[in-house]
């Protein structure tokens, strides 16, 4: 019996070592991170299949910001596009609309 143990795994990488200050609460240990999706086989990440958007999360107040310090209104609402078929807002990284299933 052969099992193909593969899939896509998220991997969060820190992009730089310079701490930023949280615009929300003044906490000064924010680092720019990015969550990339890796195609993995036998739990070993082989290559990135999708590069994430750089972001910063404040461990103190939980706010999420983009690289330049603007607040992100949750990941799903960020850089949303409108589905031409059902009109709902969908993240730009979607190829198919999660609501109506049509190609974007
Ligand atoms: Zn904060
Ligand atoms: Zn749709």
C-alpha cells in the first residue's frame, strides 16, 4: 500500500529583524512576517506555491497591519475583489468564488 502524503502547508517567515512600533497601542515589538504556502511531501516543504502578503501582528493588542503600518481589516477583507457573478467580495488570491463557485 502506497500513501501519497503531500499537501499544502503554511509556513510563516519573518522578513526582517527591525522591530516596529504598533500604531494602535505603542507596543514596540512588531516584526514583518509573511505566511507562504508550501507544497509539501512527507511533511517536508518542497517549494512555495503561494506567497502571502507581508503583515505585522501586535502581540499586545492583537491588531494586524500591513508593512507600511496601515491597519488591516482582517485577512479576508484585505485586497478584496468583487465576484462578477454574485457580487460578493472575495480575496484577490481566489481563483474561484467561494460563494457561487464560478471562476473569477
Ligand atoms: Zn498593539
Ligand atoms: Zn460569486
